[in-house]
C-alpha cells in the first residue's frame, strides 16, 4: 500500500518537532541516570526523520545525496543508543557502566557513518545512488556490502536490547514489569517496520521506518519519564516499610485501600490487600479517625481489642497530595503506645496508693 506523500511529510514534520522536544527535555535533565542516552536516541530519530524529509523534497541529486549521508548518522547510531539505554534503564550495566564504556557501543556506527560520507570514493555503503523519476521522492539506492553488514550488527544490538528487557521483565516484581513492556513495545514497532521494509521485494518507494517513530518515540519517552531508570528504591522502600513496627495503611482519594505494610497485615490478619476494599469495611475502627481525617497535624489515641487485651495506638492521618492541591490519597499511621499507657496506669496506681498510704498514716497519728 502506497503512502500519501503530503500526509507522510506532515507526519515527518510533526515527528521532528516531537523528538527534538523530547531530546531537549532529556538533556535538560541530564543529571538523571540515562537521560543523556535517551536524549541522543531521540536526537538520532530527529536527524533520521528530518534529513529524510529533506531528501524527499530537495530537487537536485547533490542535495538528496547530502541529506541521505546526514540521515545515515541517525540511522547508524539508533541501534547502539537503544542498547545503551536498555543497559542503563534496567541497571544491567556492570562493566559497561564503568568509565563511560557504554559509549564504545557507538564506535561501529560512527565508522560506518564516515564510510557513508565518503561513499563516493569506495561505494561500500551504497553501490549506486540515482535520481528518482519523480523529483519529490527519495533516492533510488542499491545497498553495498558495508550497509548490509552493519544492518546485521544493528539488529544484533536491537535483539540484545530486547533480550535485556526480557530478562529484567522476568526478574522484576509485577508492579515494575509494565515499564519494560512499554519500552519493548516502543523499540519493537520501529525494528519490525524497518526489517519488513528492508526484506520486502515490493517495498514502497517511501521508507515507512521514520513514520513508525510516531508510536515508538512516545512510548519510549513515556516509559522513561513516567517510570525512570531501574532503581533499588522501590524494593528497598518496601523492605524498610515492612520493618516498621508502626501500622501503615495507604488509601486512595476514594478511601480504597491500595497498600499496607506487614504490621498492618498482621493487625488485620490478612496476607494481601484485597481489591477495591474500602478502608471502613476492611478496618471498621477507621471510622474513629474521621475527626482527624483532614487534619495532618492532629492525632488521637484509639484502643483496639485483641482477644482479651486492648492495644492502644497514637493515630495520625497524613494526606498525599500532588503539588499541594490535588488529593491523591492518605496514609493512616498507628503507633503502638500500649507500653506507655501501661506505664501511665501503673504510675497512677502508685500515686493513688501513695496518697492512700499518706492518708492512713495521718489518721493513725491523729
């Protein structure tokens, strides 16, 4: 199926703007791990799409050839940048992470790009580059040995990146798997489209690969900015919170329980958090907290009977808000003060006994 040229060019223009914006945003957050890799990956997409648009629109052979040689930089660097991002995003980068060795992955692509720039002398990348029948069309190319050789290496890098994501997907907690799935989808779309274009005997005159960036670029950038790089923080946070003796229950804006720590599960005698469970049904005593429901600085003591014994807790309800405006939910924290209450009662008894003894002695003297 032929692609409508005006629609294709409009989409390319939008993609150039979008990928350039994502690249700028990534470089603007360059201190964030992996941000520079994402920035360069998006920049390579910008170069690929932008110069391919110039190649199509330029009326002269020399201009089309120059644009093809320039876009080849984005084409050759996209696979190693994708692999580098995969290594950083999943945290599987041991040797590669030392002394910025991850940039070594880009060396083959840079060499092949330079061969593309000097192709007129050796014709190793393209055997021939000729003018199309229609001026507003891309070049008619006959690929050379280096082109096909690097294509194999490029897909090996893409395959390695996919394999890394699959390994991390299998070893990750269920809650963290979605980010790997999004990254996999983003890369797979472009890889499959490009592979079908290269291997098809009846390929369309226009390469659909840059158009696939319309799906892959938003997915990759969303996964990165939404979930960030793999970190031990979520796992460490879960372990640390479960070690707390305080009961912690998290509810959303609709007062549905979304999570709780080990102390809370033991208090409620459940193994896992049920779905769509209201805090007031799962933990009826929570109704006692309505007096401090919207008062983060206030606290109150509540007694919870456990068999024949009453445990006393200092209760607080902490609101979770976005930008101090939008309420996302609340954290209910119950601090066990049973020991303190017992000491206070014992102290009161001693005071009462001392007072009674003093009164008896006074009567005896009288």
